[in-house]
C-alpha cells in the first residue's frame, strides 16, 4: 500500500482537498482519500509533495504515427499549406518512424497521460500500443473527396481494422473531417460505425472550410487541386451541422476536434445531438492557424470540453500541461480546477472509460500526477510549472 499527500488534491469528486491523504494499492488502485481539514497529521510512509495531485491526464486527440514529422512541417501558413506539406512529406522523410513513435509514447507517459484517443491511417503504432503503459483507443481515420474511390478508401481502412481486431486493440472507424470526406464515403463510414460507442471528427479547424462546403471554392479547394489526383466535381456536405446530424452515426459519444473557428450558430445547431464533446488542441491551432479556439464561448454555452495535443507534426510536444498553460494564458478567467477536469474526467467520460480513469476515488486506477511549481495561493499554472508522474 502507498500513501500520497500534497498541498492540494483535485479528486474531481468534490472541491480541492487541502493536505489530504490518498491511499492506493501497489498496482495503483485507489483505496480512498482521507480529508484532514487542511491539517496533515503525521502518518507513517506518507509521501508529501509540494504541489497539486490530480488524476492521470487523458489526451483526447493525437496522431502518434506522425511523430517522425516533428520540426519538419512549416508552421503558421494555414491549414491548406499544412495539409499539402503532410501529403508531400509523409512518405519522403528519411526518419526512423518506429523510434519516433516510441519516443512520443514515452514522452506522453512521462507527462502523465494514462489514456489516449489516437488517430491512425495505418497499423504502424499497433505493436507499441500492445505493450504501452498508456491505454490507447485507435481511431481508424477515413478520408477522401473523390467519390469514385470511396469504396477503395473504405476497404483500405477495414483492412487496418482487421489487424487491430486480431491484436485485440480497441478501435473505432471514424471520418477525418467534414471537408475531406465525400458524401458517398460518409455513408460507407456510417454503415461501418453503427456499433460505435465513440466517434470523432476534425471540426472547423480552418477559416476556409465553410467556403469549401458552400461553394467548392477557396484555399482548401485550391490545395486539393494542387496535391490530389484529378477528381470529378465535389459531392460533399453543404455545412458542418448537417454533416454531423445527417451523415454520422447518431448514437454514442462524439468528439468534435479543434473547433478553432466555431461559432454560436454551430453550437446551437448541434444542441439536440446527445453525447457531444468539444476537444481543444490550442498549441496545434496556434502553430497552424495562429489562432486559439474560443474556449470562453464553449464555456458560456455549457459545452463539455476535453483536451488533446494533436501530433508532433503540428506541435512541439505532447504535453497536456502545455495545452492547459496556453488555455490559461488566453483565458485567465477559467479556473485551474476546470482545466484539470477537462483534461482528466471529461476526457475519460468522452471515451467511455470513466469507470477506470478521470477521478481519484475508490476502485479506480486513474494514475496520479503531481503539478509542481504552480501558484498554490491563487491556484494558477506558471510558465515554470511541470508535472511528475506519481503512479
């Protein structure tokens, strides 16, 4: 048995516990949390830490297989340029891909991540996921705007899913984004994902998406013409809201990722779709679009928010704390307790793993992470704040 204490414990079951004591089995299973009314009593074998203990982090959006593109893709030129560079360099960079994936997994583990929803276009991460100390849910991503190739695209992804199934890895088949999937392909994906308890889609991450959907013009259309093989006229959804409501599996939780250009009209249009979670990856958005998502609007509208890192192709690290720092910088009115909840409990609920992760309470194995060198008087993250994994 192990005992942990700190200046504060954020359990996600109540308010912050001051100088409480967490009892855990050697395997990380929580036995209980002792509240001492702010006074730490002397107790044998209690590890006391000067900081804030929180549950292990949940990374709700990552592309582990793109880790080898770290520092390769030019930043700040917008999504069309980013996508073009991914297409051009994805198969030409001479880097040890498996080594990059291992290093990224280790980085996330060290940064306190216990659960990760990871986008996959192939099976390159599967062997690592089988051995990793992080629980991964693989989201097998399908994309393609050429209607004539929709069935081929779907069959390619089904082949990847068969490998995941054979290795007994949890997975779901999901569309990449509203702007990158033809209606024909959307409907094939919907049929394949009828049993999904969880789905995900990149959502309003660039300024040109609505123009593309409405008139088939703009920077995204120009990028498609440049780096894709010739294709017939587009047959894609007319807008983001109708795509979610009409072309995606209506059951299970749905993660809308990025939301950099989300507006109130989109939120209201999706109010009747149950189980929606809004995933924010602000550091990636800054590096691609020089903009952060309107977290204040999402809070005002009562949205369920989670946090992701996106990939090392668009981010300098896979640190959930790093994303929390950026959100606090841009939205200082959002309390740390709420940021922690987004990055722990909300993520575990979105992924359907709240019985195991997300809160510090008896019977769970959520992992324990220490937030060090924070402003403990005002409960704020500082530029110098780091994390240490305790369990």
